[in-house]
C-alpha cells in the first residue's frame, strides 16, 4: 500500500503524468489531476488509494476551491501542458495565450495556492519542462517561449522557497512517446516510430529519483534525451 506522503500529479490521466503517478504510487498517496473525471477514475482504479482530482487548471476559481482542503502536500508534479506549434509569422495571439496560460500561468497559480501546504511538509515541486525549454527550434516559438518562462518560474521559486525547506526540480525530457507527440509528428508530416522516443516511464523514473533523493541533496535540473 502507498505510504503516508501525499503527492498531487497534474496531467495524470495519460502520458508522462500517468507514468509519474505509477512511479510515485508505492511511496505516496495520490491525487490525480486532470480535466476528464472518467479517465481519472479509470486511472485511480489501477492505483489503490489514489483519488481523482478533476479540475480545469485555467479556471482559477475552481482551482482555489479544489486546493482549499489540502493543508499538507509532500510532492507537487506539474505534468499537464499543451503544445500549440507555429512559425512566428503565422502565430496568432491566441496560440501564445494558450501556451502561456496552461504551461506557465496555471503552474504558477496552482503552486501559489499550495505553497502553505508544501511548506508544512518541506515538500517538493517538480516541473516537467521540455527540451524546448533549453533550446528553441524553428516552428516551436509559442510553446518554447512558455517553457523558457516556466523554467524561470521554477528557478525563482527555488531561490525563494529553499529557506522554507521546499525543493524545486525542473525535468527537461526530449521527445517522448505520448499522444501529444503523435499529434506533433502527424502535423510535421512524418512517420511515427515509438522506438525513436523516450518512454514515459523513463521520465517518471527521473522524477522519482529527484523526489526520493536524500534530504541533503537537491536535484535542481535533470535533462533526459532518447538514446
């Protein structure tokens, strides 16, 4: 059965988020965050003791209500995200807004609301970033900009909260075999071969390594690439 520590994982219904939930399950009680209650219920049924935590992260009133009862939180994993890709010349304002709203603003607000609970537990915030948060490529401008921004958020949070016992880790995975990746490859007009990409479980193991590091160790950034 899971341990007594509590972890909240966003984007937990599929992909990297679901893999992170599976990895944390042996040592943590789980809140599974996502928009689709049905998918979250199915995921929770696979992980005894896990509970669905359905909320639209960009609905900040709903987010405030959903976090109100959490007074102690050991781990917060930000795995939810969107990828609206476009070359700069074709990127309309809505694309920039969508990427920043989900990939940065929602991350910042959820963290802000949960800071008292994280401080109470000397907790750990893990931000699933992207290789695009380290080096932007042509055609990825809106998405990459949001990932650079959330990297800055994580750096600032770490500087502010380390004295309060809160650790902050940014994970930078390369291309990973997820439904989002399949959609991206289809838009690029390429053939999809799962073996070319990281497995979600490989990213989840990096998250687990950061979370389970000894108290004297603070893994601040981890970069993972497909072999």
